[in-house]
C-alpha cells in the first residue's frame, strides 16, 4: 500500500514523463487508487509542482521543485524585503537623535552590566546591526572560543563586511595554529576583514563605531560591561591601536609569519619565567592551554640547560635570545 507522500512522488513522476493527468492511465500504470490519485494531484497543484497550460487545461506538466519553491517563496521574500525596508527607514529617521541622547546620559547610564551570555549575544547582535563604519575587536585565547559563539560571530561579521564596515581583529599568536580560527580568518579576510596576532594581548574587547565598547566582567562570568562614556571608549581604542601597530598581519592563516610568532612566544615565555610568573598566568597571557604552556616551558628549560626559572632568564639573556620588552601591555601616554 502506498503512503500519501509516496503517491505524490509517483504521480509527479508519471506526469513528468507523460505530460498529462489521465487518472485512469495513472491508476492502471501505478496501482494507486483513483481517490488517492485525485488527492495527490490536488496537493501537487497546491505545491506548484504541477502547472496547467492556460490555453489548454488538459495540457498539464510537471516543473522543477526549485521552480515551485521560487514561486511559493516569492510573496514571502517580497514581504521580508518590505519589512526590512521599513526597519531601515525607521533607523535612518531616528539615528540623528542618538548622539543627542547619549551626550545627555548620566554617569550611571554610561555603563551597563549584562549578567549572562544570552544578554551579551543579543546586545552584540543589536550593535552589529546598527554599526555604520568600524568595529575593533580583541579576542584573546588562541582559538578557544565556544564553537556556537564563533559561528554566531562569523555571521555577524560577514553581514557587517557585506555592508562595507571596516573590521579589525586581534588574536593571540596561538590562533595561527588553531584550525577553526584559521578557517574563520580565511573566510572573513576574503570579504575584507583585517586580522593580526600578538604574543600578548590586553584583554577581550569589542568597540563599535568608537562609541560603544564591550569588555568582560572581571570574575570570568559569561557577562559583559557595556561602555558608552566617550573618554573611556576613546582610551580603549587607543590601547587597541597601539597593540595593532605592533602586531603581525594574519592575512595568510596557514603559513605566514609562523617562524616570527614562534620566536615571540618563546621570548615572552622566557621573560615571564625570569619574572617568576606561574604556569597558569603564562598560559592565560599567551592564550594557550596550561598543558601547552608547560610543554613550552619544559622545552625552553632543556634548551637553556636551566634548573630554575631565574636561571633560564639569565641564560637566555646571555645568549641574546630575548630582545627588548616591547610587549603590548603598556598603556598609552
């Protein structure tokens, strides 16, 4: 016995071949009951998979599913375009009032605390949609972002790049060795996104149009502080620019600059070891896992024939392996 959807495909296939809806012939060839054939024909017409010639109603033919989909979707797409046009018009009409409002904010309104990840994502999506010119982003961690968050960020970034927004992002050097980060950078670089990496970063930051900044809550919760106060946002942008100027371009995610960034990672670890920084702090500052950091530390200690962290620093300096400290942690003057 044929199921209803089986009957539809069989009838569609028969009409596609014979270009008619001779129900008796269909029943004889397929074994489907006339009643079921009639219902299938009705469903196929409603689905726009069957068309009748206006000049000859007996001339019935099957069309491609893509054609049927386009016909059914056309009114919906037109409605969506009209709604988007109305939304854009509303934003354009009300935008001139925004600077006036933000200039009148009280100190309390200049900061907003978002307590959970969903509120942060919603706020980032709204800011992305309203962005007009530029996004500055610093993403420490070497590729340790949650896949779902990375996918959502990819969609946001590509939508902004499609509107001509300038997008610049800083990563840790370790992102160059992370497959998802490589793919992310490759996809957005093709659309005009700009990416650089550094051995050390100042922390997570996203700034929209140099007016609205997002920084993480201090206790590692999945929340954020939204900053609208102009002087604070300008200060954060200045820190970003200083780090950007010293960072290494990440235009070729697979091979570019790996020797240089590997040397910078090693030099930074040696400097931090000599300063007595713990393994956990080294891993966090370089955007790598604790296990990876300890593997680097063990290799360096062996290469330098050192039995202590301080000795590793002394031996490295004696061999000229550590250059002047030009790390990005310094604040702008």
